């Protein structure tokens, strides 16, 4: 009887899976990212345009307050808000104004920003996202950062590559997270390497990160 009990105890110990809190955290963050992305992709084109129009109304007010002369933004990807026409209008309001798009030059490194003007020749980066062929680099005073999931503290989830975190860590810039309310969560469970936004702008309004 004692022998059988020992065998049962041994098997219980061996077969019990070890809980890894790091793996659970990764899964929870990825779940938030995927739910936000799925909800955005399911928006109709008309709904997305309406939400973007309302978002840009609030972004106008923030940019007027900050009054930058250089602005970084992202080419729309996977149903993100399309800021191209808005940036073109912003550029047209002052000859000194400069806009720039990020480009991934190498994997696992910070991005570079290259000057953009409407109609500029474009080429795809390593992820297929267009960026200016002209290699004139810019250090934007303000960068508009796309959001998947995000929280009121200014933390965001992108696509998991960490490019913006590495980039913002090396820049002296004001980061404005731009996205739709459907991605808002209580907390994205930020990690030590995550860089918070200074502002969050959605169709519901604009607010400094808590």
C-alpha cells in the first residue's frame, strides 16, 4: 500500500504542468491586440471614415496647442485611421512645415523618419509598408502613433515588433497615440520596455495620458 501511494504521488508531481506567468502575460496582451485589430477590420468603410473624421477634429485642437513645425505620421495599415489628407492640409498651411514617415531599415532596431510630401515617390519597406524613396531624414517634434489596444495611462499595443518603443526611446519628441475607442482597455499590462504616449486621441476626444 505504501509503495502504491508513493507511485501515485510521483505521477501527480510529474504530470502537473508548471504555470509560467510570463507566458500568460504574453497571451493576455496578444489577446487584447487581436480583439482590437479584429474589431477595427470589421468596421465598414463608411463607419471608419466617420470615426476618422471625428478623430481628426480632436487632433486639430491638440496640434494647434502644440504648434510643431515637423510631424511624423504613419501610412495607414490594416484599417488604421487614414491621416494622409489631413497631413497634406497641415503642410499646406505653412512653408516651414515638414512631415515624415517612418521606415524600418533593419529588424529589431529603431525606425528612421524620412521627409514626405504629397505625391512623393514611394517604395515598400521590409514589411510592405510604403515610405518615401527620398532619404532625407527628419527628427519630428511630434509623432502620431497608431493604436491597436491602449489604456488611459498612455500605453499601447502595436503589432508586437517593438519598433515604436525602440524609436521613441531614442527621440526627444511628443508622442500622440491615434486610434479608435474600440481598442480601449483598462490596462495593456505594460512591460518595462514599453514607452507611453503623451496624448491619446480618438473619435471620443483628446486627453493627456494619465
